[in-house]
């Protein structure tokens, strides 16, 4: 990501023009929340069913199993402390990067494109959920809090769906959505803030709340009419145009790139993590053989699934905060993601 490189250059490690002080950190947190909101919006529930779902569940299980083996191997080599956290990081895929590439290639409607999208959806949702369940501040000790948050999410979704059937409310939304009120965009902001705040309150990672906010919007805002034509585009414009760059730039500012050059072993971990990312994420593409028209598509699918930076950045930072990943290893992991 160019933003991370920019943060490294202007940060204290190179030019020392800017620092990740409190205002920058707050904006970075908002950017992270918006990034996960948009990730939730990318999930297409209609594609997660039937044969595609079975193939992709098997594919993710294979990927996660290999990732666990790699994680335990890295632990035995004293490279990492938590094999599970490394497995979660290595098995994640960035749907937001894959989907535009498939759209430009006109592959989203083909059986092969659909299985890749479905696989990316599962490989983006599951690591976020696992990360929040296993590496939130309270672990599994407050199951009732997690159930309570799940009930709250379902109640909010049900309420929104119910309100959409009100003719008066629908007319009001239609009148205000493309005016300066931007009622749908403001509603999305409100839902994001509410879910993030309550997820933290219930002892879950804020990233799960942000992701579920996006998934909830995707679930309840499924109309195909012109009234919804620009809603997601507006959210993407606000997110990628304003807030999300703060997250990546502030991440770059915090990276201690110089630690990579302290020893040969530190620098050597970049290709090690890169190889692990490619093996774990590309391997499930062998299961797509029945959907592919030519073998080159399998290679392309493997490389596409090996594309993700947001989850390694987020998960790695959580690992550093919990003392499960050394800062030097975090920098190497992010560097591998940049090369990927």
C-alpha cells in the first residue's frame, strides 16, 4: 500500500515530519472501522450457499489447517509465539481487492469467478470472527456478553427491515437520501459508531462491530432500484477518499522499519512470511478445478487469494498489543504483505 510507505517516509523513522499522536491515532481508528465496514458491505450472502459453499468451506478448512501447521512450525523455530494468531493472519483474504479485478475481467458471473468470490468472502469473514473471539480482551470468559451482542445485532437488523416497510419512512428516505441531508450515509455512520462502541462494551474487538455494521447494511439494503444506485459508492468515496488512508498512514508511522536491518535473521523473515502467505492462501485453489476452464485460472485464483494487507496489519497490531508478536516480526509480516 502506498499509504503505508508514505507513513514510513514521513514518520519518525525516516524524515520525522509527523508522528502518530492522539489526533492521528483517533483518525486511524476511524479509518480502520470504515475499512471493516466496507469489508462487510462486500459480502454477497447469495453466493454463500449450495455447492459453492461446500467447496469453499472445504477450501478454507484446508487453508486454515495448513496455516496452523505453518504456525506451529514457526513457533518451534522461535519465530512466533502464537500459532493460532499466525494461522488467522495467514488464512485471511482481501475480498475488496479481489472483487474489482474480477469485475474488470468480466468473471464475476462465471462459475469460476463465483467460487473465487465466495471463497474470498469466507476467508475474510471467518478470520475476523476468530480474531475477535480468541484475541479480544476477555477471551471465552463472557459467553453471555457475546450472545447479548449477537442478539442486539439481530434486533437492529430486524428493526431496520421493519422500518423499511413503512411507506412514510420510505418516502422520507427517498426525499432526503440525495439531498444535503444524505440520510442513508449518516445512518451508516450512526450504525458503525453504535456497533463499534457496543462491541467494545461487550468485550469484543471493535473490528467485529465495524464488520457486522457493514454486513447488516448489506443485509437490509438489498434493493435493486435506482434509489440505492449510489449509496455504496458514496460510502466508498468517504471511506477510501478520507478516513481509510489515515489508518494506513498512521500504521506506516508506527512501523519500526529499522528493526528489520538489525540482524540478518530479522530481514530473512520477510521472504519467510511471504512464502507462508503464498502457500496457505493459494493452496485451496486446487479445489476450483471443476469450475476452471483452463489451468491458468487456477494459478490466477491462487495469486488473487494471496492478496490481503488489511487483516495482517490489524491482526498483527493486536498481536503486538497482547505481547504475542514481536514488533520486529510485525514489521516483517507487513513487509511481506506489501510484497504479496
